[in-house]
C-alpha cells in the first residue's frame, strides 16, 4: 500500500491503520516514501478498512477517506512428504 500526503508547510507524520474488527495493523511514518507492505497471510480473509491521516508542521490534521477492501488468501498446500525432490539422489543416476 502506498500513501501520498502533501502540504504547503510540510508533512511531519502520516498515520495509518488496517482493521476488520479483530485484526489491527497500525503504523506511522515521519518521512516519505509512505509505503506499507502487508504479507498475503498478514490479515484474515474478509473485509478490511484502511484509514489514514497526515499531520503538518503547524499541527493541522488531514484525514483521507477510508478505503474498504477484501482479502481472500488460500495458503499453499504443504509438500507431499513422499515427493522426490531430487531424483538423482534417490536413484543414484546423474
């Protein structure tokens, strides 16, 4: 997620939160770039709301319109324990 914030005096901090009522990720930046990386399995499946606000050097706060998005993550299946990963080791060929 990339956040953009500008101000005629200068942005001093950007605050964000991502929540669905039970998961909560919060953070703050004091300098650009304002970029958040959330792993694919970092949030439960379902609807999430992102809220952001920025503060300038004069103490003014600007709120962005909240954004709602859905996640649907299916973790990869575990490797088959009987899978031969390197057949040359198993068979002596190679």
